[in-house]
């Protein structure tokens, strides 16, 4: 079963300098019980994608085309505020990047966890008991006592654990993790990744894991999606994409990952060129200005070429990219 | 020749700048309204003698307590004096005190602020303590104490306003001076042996004066209120001089029978404070949106 | 927390001491001899001399000051010139009326200002926001004594909805509240404007915070997010604002007490001036100054109690 099925989603933002197309024909699937990674540079549309799924686009943002099917039935694009609120935090939960600012500073952790359960009809005692259980699951020591404490009394790593506990409190079927480890240092990062993996198995939810850290994605995710300038340029199983990348951007991205470099380079490689201006998208392929394979055909919109049942790349030249891995 | 050019350009720019600011004020409805009120108040004070033939102080017992009419636009008070005339002439006193007292406070604030910011650390701390202490007296209580000893007078009003305003201005100037003290151009001037006086007047003062002028212009309605308030209590302008506060007091005593006296005394205060405040708010937004954060 | 509270109170004591030096210096520097001021123009030189030595004015200045300072510390603010009653008793007799007035003004300003600021923030940029914005500036601009006199004229004299004079029958709470309504509103209405503006600004800032995004992502209702999650943070600066504004309110209270003929410190001082009862004036000024400094310190301490972030950083 597919928990989240995004089909040809396009999102525009109205800005003073004109309309900015932040997402163009984005398609992706999150199957049940799977961890799907989304990778891309900053500004590639990862946050817009999350906000569109959560129905939290800024006031100037608008979905212009496409569908977001959740659990096979409701199209989140056309869901009203009340219906969306009933899903958020209950069926779709989110862990955000910045653990320092993600919790309300003047309310106790226990109060915030109780508030999330406001639809459950449980008594205050039952709510607290569940919160304690969840905090124990994310390995917060002495949870009964810490429920009364305020966010600033916890360390950064602990706050992120609490945020995860809050997200999983209502046993959602989809957990969106928006760069949950970026603000943490490396040792904490490993611990959080392990924790997420564990909990996902225990609870049996799907995870949409956003990161720009390829190593984390490789470690954690079953499938992955590569985004560039508001488009999904390639998606497939993590194995396929790491071993047989077919989009020129994915190839370059993998080549730039310091962890994958065969030997120590004096200077880290980068992709030459810059992101295209999203207010004035190039005709056809978004990556053509930085691509070595670009030719005349690239100025028409490339098709989503199916390379296997699950592996898709949005490129005209998938034949030429076959074989030799980066 | 070259000097001519140097002087000419900035002044022409300045005229253009004033024009720009004026246009931006008028574009805001609130700013246009405030400016209109201020212009009316100022003109009616300046041309008081032209606008009315009645004397503000001449007693006319036969015409006591006359309600508003064509002869007496705002009516007369308990001594038969024409209230319209008293209001216009009272405006002169209110505006003169507002400008004079604000100017004096500015000078005081700038001098003390520069000393606190540029002088030795101990002096800075001592002055800050003094400023805090002055601020801990409620304005009216300070005024009451002063007037008990000096007796009511214009001078007492002036002293109160200066005492109340100086700490605020000085604090701002001090903070700005502290920041500028270690700025590059000041360090450079200092290393080239510029005197303290030169550094303060050439390098620091021009950079700190802008925001303080805007703040001072926003304090004008406050000063108008202090003068009117003290005169209402009989601690400010002495009778028979016309003052809006004094008219209010005359009216307050007779509020049950002759409501128009109170109305005549209060209206100009309301119009003036509103006008200057709306204008000041708009000015601040136009000139320096950063100041808005200070609220 | 306790150490912070003590430190804050210590600073308050220093400020009061400096204020006392200034008060004393002012009396000393300003021409006009307290004794002759007290006795009036018809006093003979002998009478003035006698009063001067009774008041200690013939002593060297520093002895005068320390006598003034240490007796004030003991609560001795001198005696009333005419009746001979201790000044402190006279002042404390009037203090509750003024405190009630200020408490009333704070209630008005908080009860009206916080909701208005909140509405303005929620309706940001709309018509309601603009109206609230303009009204806030207007009530801040117009001096409170003009508001007091006009509200007396409209509500007490013309419409006769509320009583015009006095503080109400002793022991009758309803009557006292009725008498409190107009004067406290006259003082508080300007603060409605201050608080509305401040709450609006801090509300807008808070609504941008990432924890508000979290709350949204957890499906909390907009109502709960605005009025519980954001407002809890946005009202914190109100305490500081009111703490700083207390001096301003005392000033306004003087006018309100005179306009509405209410007993209180302001009226006490005003009447003391007209009969040149000079120890009462300095005594009352000193008490209000101490009051101001204490309230300021309390506001800082209260912020610590209300904001868990501050609370912990102080421990």
C-alpha cells in the first residue's frame, strides 16, 4: 500500500518580482513501512514539498496542479483546514530541523505533549502516561519527572528526541523528518538515526526523510528521491541510485560527496554553474545549463524515463548515462 | 569656486530631500492629517491677533458665562473673557514653551550624553545612576516639589520639562557615542591626533543627532501636555496669561453650568497633541524605521 | 532566583538613595527657605528662626542630609508643620486610595489592551488593525487629565451614569468600584494604547517563530495556537512595560484625584502645596519614589517568575 502518493505536483509563489515556480510536476511515492529519503541542495524545493503536504504553504503560495493522495484516499490539495488539522499531528507527524526553536519555550514539555493528544478523548492522566511511555522510548531518562520541565532545560540532542517522541505520540502512518540531524553534531546524529530506525520498526510507520547528507540517506533509507530546482530529477531504490545513477545531476551530486571520494582531494569537487532562476525557468530540462550532455533536445521538457519498475529519471539522455557509475 | 560647488550641492540635495520627505508624509493619510493639524495650530497661534479682535485678558463682567455664539465662537469664561481669543493666544505660550523646553532638553541631553559616552567609565556609571534616579520621580511629583519651593512660574515649567527629558536623550546619545567611539573613522581621527572637542563635534555629533531629533519632535506633544497639566493645577503659567491648562481649570470649577469652557480648553490640547503625534509617527517611519523597534 | 531578587532590590535601594540626595539637593539649592515658605509672608523673623532650628535647618548641610536620610530609613519623614502628626501616617492614610486607582488603571489597560493588540495582530494589515493602530496612537497622545475632565463632563455631568466626586462609601465595595471606574479609566486608557501596540508587535514576532510552525504541524487549532501558544509569550513584555509606566500612572493619578475629588497621595500633595505644608510634600514624593522603584524591581522579578527561560538563566 502507498501511504503518500504525490502526482505531478506544481507549486507557485507570488513574489514582488513575479511568479516563482517552486515545484514543477513533482511525483513521488512513499510505500507503507518504508523510509524514503529526499536529497537536494538548499533551495531545491524540499521545504516547499513538506509544507505542501502539510497544508502549511505560506499565504503567497498556491498549488497550481497535481494531487497529494494520502493513504490512498484523501487528496490533501483539496482538503479544507479542519480536515487537514485532523490529519496533522495525528496521521502525518513532523520533526523539524531546529530542535532549539521547535518547542514552545514557555510551556512545559508535558503540557505540549498533552495538547497534541487533544483529539484523543483521553484523561489528563492517560495522556501523561502515554507521554511518559513515548519519552522512555526515545530514551529520555527519568521521563515522569522531566515532563514538568521546560524545553530550555534539555540539551539540543534531548530536545530533538522529545520532538521525535511528540511526533510519534499519536502513532502516525507518515513521519516527515525535515533535516532532523543537521543542527546536531556528528555523534548525536548517529544516535538519532539509530533511534529513528528503531522506532520506525516498532511503530510501523513510513518516513519521509529530508536531508542533504548523502551518507545519512544511504544508511537509513530504502528508497530515495533526488530533487533539483523544484523538480524530482531521479527516484528509485537507494541501491539503484547509489550504484547506478542515471540523471547527470545525481551523478555529479554523488561525485561531490566527500565521504565517497576514493582518495583525498586537495579541493572538494563542486558542480560548476548555479541554480537556474526559478522565476524564469529555462524551457525544457532544468539542469541543461550545468550539464555536459545537454544538446538541442534538452530545450524541450524531458520525460520521466522508467529505467526499471521503481527507477525513474527525468532526462533525455538516460541511454548515455547507463553503466559507468560516478 | 570649488568651495562654492561643495556648499551648493548638498544644499540643493537637502531641498530635494525635504520635498521627498514631505511627499511621503502627505501620502500617508495619518501623516497628512497630522501635518494639517499642526499647520492649523501653528498658524492660528502666529496670527492670533489677526484672527480675533478680542483681547485674551480683558475682563468683561457683563458678558460672563456666555455660551458659544457668533460673537464669541467658543463662548466666554467666568470673567467674560472671549475663549476663542484665549485659546489662540494660549497656543502661542504652549508652542513657545514646547519649542524652548525641547531645545534646552536637547542641548542638555546631547552635552551630558557625549560626556557620559566619551568620558571615563566611572563618570558614565555615575551619570547613569543619576538619570535613573531622576526617572524614578513621577513627573508631576517632581513638578509639585519644585513649585512648592519656587512658586508657580513659566521658569518652573521649563525646569521640570528639561529635568524630565534630559535623561532619556542623554542615554540615547551616550549609547550611540559608545558605539561610535570605537568606529574606524573615529579611531583614525584619534590616531591622527585630533582633539577630543574636534572628534566629538565633527565625527560623533553629526552621526548621533538624527535619531535624537526625531525622538525630540515626538516629545513635543508630551511637553505641551506637561505645560497644560501644570497650568491646570495652577502651578504653571500665572493668570491672567492665557494657557490652555488655565482655561481648563476655569472651566473645571464651573463644569456643571458652563460646559463650553472646559470644551474650549481641552480641544486645542487634543488637536495639538494628536497633530504632533501623528506627524511624528509618520516622520519616524519615513526617516528611520529602526526606531520603531524601541517601543 | 532569590539571589537575583536580592540583587535587584539592592539596585533599587541605591537608586532610592540617590533620588533622596537629589531631592535634598533640590530643596537646598532652590531659593526659598522651607521655614519661611511654611510660615507664609506674615511670619516674623523670630518665628522663622524658631522653626528653622526646630526643623534642623540651622545645622551644617551634611548633618541635615544624614539626619534626613537616616530618619527616612527608620520611617520617620518628619511631622506635619501644622497638626504635628507624623508625615508617614498621613501619607499611608492616603496611599491605599492611590493604589486602588492605579490597580484599576492597570486592570483597564490589560483587559482592553491585550485583546485589542491580539486582534490587531491576527487581522494584520486589515481595516480592524488600522483602526486599532490609529486609536492606540490617539489615546497615547492625548494627556490623561484632558481625558479625565472630558469623561467627567460626559459620563458624570451630562449623562450622569457614574458618580463625579469622591471614593465611595467606606465598606461599600460596589459604591467604591463605581467611583473608581471613571478615574481609573482616564488613567488607563492611554496604557490601553501602549499595551495594544506592544502586544501586536510581539505577537507578530512570536507567530513567526519556528515553535509555532511545530504547533501547526501538530494540528493544533488556530485559536489555541494564537491565544495559548503565542499569546503566552507575547504578553511577557507587558509586565516590563507596566513596571516602567508606573511612574507615569502616579503622575496621572494626581490629576485624576483632583478632577474627581478623590482622596489619595496626589490630592494630599496638591493640597499640602496650597497651604505650604512642605514636609508632607517631600514625604509623599519620597514614598511615591520608593513605590516606583519597588514596583520596577517587582516587575523584573515577576518576569523571572513568568518566563521559564529567564528563571533558569538566573539560577
